[in-house]
């Protein structure tokens, strides 16, 4: 994937790949690698790729996004049926229409949708006061009617078709793994995503785009690639496709999702800046989000996200926030305050930027002063419970740095948080952002007491992504880890306590045995689990620790991977990707739920809404 290219909407890539001949499809992956390695030049909304000395490829992206197949133009003799156009679309980031845009102007009120009109819902208005019936002959008595039972909304036929297409495309990707899921399989999944969006399934479409984005990052050895992201996106697509045909009511609405969040009027607000964080997505969007809170502790966010790369993520911090006429930048607002009138707010607390909104600068507050101090006064277990319930994922913690621990993805800080060892990891690994370097410098001040803001990561041991910290030498100041660069001169001379641990003992819960196989299948495909190995030993270990269902799901996953049927002549028939996908989904959903339960136990949090780990949710249960 070439981040220098503008994002391309899924339907364009699917259309161009579908138009290729079978011979050209076989050469598509090589064409993608060639186009991604060629030099590019940008002139306004046009990006040019020098395919060779005599041929240029142009991507026209008004507004920063390629929205039609005709916007990708090639100068070769075989155009428009050439390989170059499809290769360019497949090498570019995938545009996700649900990504927030910097130019988005939310409505001041949510759209009003009327319930369907039925005979049972139509009633005559009540007669009040001395109103009399109109003159004329008496109306005939109304015929007796039989009470009808209200019908429950179910998925539409188009949504059933879209869910089936998503399931088949995602199952094919899972079958092939990252090495086998080339541009052709990616295009099929993008076509399914486009069909799902047109059928009114934006959540499934967005997660399908996330799968393709993760696949391209894996195949291009992008340092930002995370196997956990690919696994989560695949799990979500398959789970939605599995549950949607039988879902009704609120569950159906949740599975469908929304393209744009509704904004409702919220009157006047007095907000206090908390911190800012950069946004850098694999789908080609970048910017900044600033978090604020009101006097009651309710959180609000203001975002500036648009197509771009790491440069836009760092530059957005010094752009004026898009609320009213204020000239405050994101960096300034994170330490100041804002008085807003005519505010509009989404269900997630995002402030709207409608024309009726007015905002002026106001005084801010330190983290140790009211009203922000009350955010850190909430018990940690209660904060974790709210995060696991989906209310918010930010944690406000007082910690003491105790050391570091090295993990596969790099070094993590280790801190004492109320007697619990807590791992604090960097949010971004991009060298253009200071997260990783700031984490390295903080690791040198063991024993320092800091007030931090972090984002919960569900895991068997307490773990979070570090977003902002109080200044090591000035508790009244603060540092945004993704935007502010810590200097060695800012660090205090803190003697390392004798015997200070370098980190907590790595005592993983046995569920890691199932998680590892789930991740292996997402990366390597069905074939990596088809080989004989120590599957019986792993299953027995899970059962010895009381994880009976996990052991059964692991055995079912291996059995589905190894199953091959022969025809009457003894020839091997193609494997059933649907059965393997169902077995993998059951294991993935069960692993996710166990992680939530173990996370709650590690933090001492209450998780009353967790599903029974012995009965993984219906999606994918073999």
C-alpha cells in the first residue's frame, strides 16, 4: 500500500478488478507491487505515477478521495482496459465513507423517522370539551376489528444477500491468509462492502474495509501493521454476517450501524481542556482530536480528521478547532477552556460544527484542580467497568513508574497503579510521531509519580495505551504523548529504588493458547492449522485450568482446518471455507469474551453484563 496515493472508494477498486481478464488478474499482485514502488507527484487534486519513462498514471481526487473509475486514467496503449488502473486502485489506501471528515457539518438535530403506518397504529383523535360531530347522517358503525400483534423489524432481503456476500468473501480471505489474500480476493471483499453499504449495513462495510486495509499493510510489511487489528476486523465481519439474518429490534439496529452519528442540541456548555491526541489511520485519514470535560465530568471531543498522513496528524494540532468562531488551536484548547452556546453533540460526545454554534475562549483548569480533579477521583475499578461496558474507554489514573518490560511490539512502561502492576504502551509507532521516544524517556525516571490519561486495552493483565501525562517536574503542566516531545532536560533526577522490578512476571492466562491459534489462522490461513502438532496437549492444558469450552473450540478449529473430503475416485475435493470460518469465529468470539472477563478480574472491576465464558455467544458456535 502506497500512502502517497489518495484513498479510493471500495466500489472503484472492485469495478476495475472485475473488468480485468483472467490473464491480467493473475498478474495483478505483481502490478500492484510495481505501481506502489514507482515515484509519485502531486499537483492540486491530481496525483501522477510514472509507470515508465513514457507512461503516466493519473488519479483525480477532488476532495482528496477517488470516487469513480473514470478518475483513474492511464496513458498506455491498452487503456482503459489495462492492468495499471486496477493496480493503482489496489495500491492506494481504501477510503471509508464513515471516517469523520474535517469539513463535515453535522445537523443541529437528528433526523426524525416516523414508525411504519399500520391499521393498528391509526386512531381517531380524542373528543374534548363541547366539540360536536359534523352535521349530516349518522355514520355507520365501524366493523369489528381483530387486534393485531405488532411486527418485529427484521433484516431486509437485500441485507440478507449482502450479509451472505460478506460472509463468503471474508471466509475466502480467512482460508487464504495474508499471503494468499491478494488484490483479487481483496477486491471481492470490497465489492461485498459496497453491496453492504448500499443495503444499509454501514458497520459491516466499514469493518470489511478495515480487513482489506490490514491485509495490504501485512503484505507490504508496513511497520504499522498489527495482527490483532486484522483478527478483530475479520471477527467483526463474520460475526455481523452470522448474526444479522436472525437479528431483530435493538440487536438489528446495532448490527446495521449508522453512516453518520446524529447530533442533538445541548444548549450552552462550559468546557475544560484535557488533552489532544493525533489520529493516524491505515485508511489514509489523519488529524487530531481534543478531549474536554464539563464541570460534571462528562467528556466531549472536537476532531479535525481528513485524508492525509503523519504530516497532517502533527500539523492538525496547530489548526484552529472547528467550533464556532474561536481561533483556539487543538494544542491550545487542550490546556485552556471553551464556552459554547447552541452546542450540538453526538451520542459519543463529539461536538458538532454547525452554523448555529458559537464558541469563545475561556479559562482552563489544571488536572489537580476542580473540576478536572474529579475525573481521577473515580475508583479505577469503576472506570474499567464503564470502559468494558462501552461507555468510554479513557482511564484517569495516578501511577508510580517502576520499570519497563519488553514485548513483541516493543518496550512498555510498567507502573504501580493502586497496588496493581500496569503496562503502559505507546499508541503510535510511526517515527514522525513522538509516542515511542517519549515512552523511552519516561522509562528512565523510575519512582516518578505521575497523573496519566490512558486508553484501556482488554487483556489478562492490566494494560492501557498511554495518551497524556503530567509533567515529570511540573505537576501543574501536562504532556500530550503523541504531539509534545519530551526532552531529557525535562526529566528529574530520580534515584532508582533498590530492587525495583523491571516489570511484572509474564504469567499469561491459559487462554493465550486459543488466542495464538486464532491469530495464526488469520495470518497464515487454514493450512497452518491443518498440520499435526501438539493440539491435544494444548486442549488438555486448557481443560485442566477449567476452560473446557476453550479446549473444545480449539479441537473443533483444528478439525475444521484438517478436514478434506475425497470424491468417489479418491481425489481431494476443495475444503469447505464456510465450516472453517464458523469454527474460527466461535474461537475468536470466545477469546474476546474471556479477555474481557480476565481484564475485569485483573482490575477488580464489575462485569455484570459479560456473557458466560462456557457458552460463547451464538456467532460461530460450532
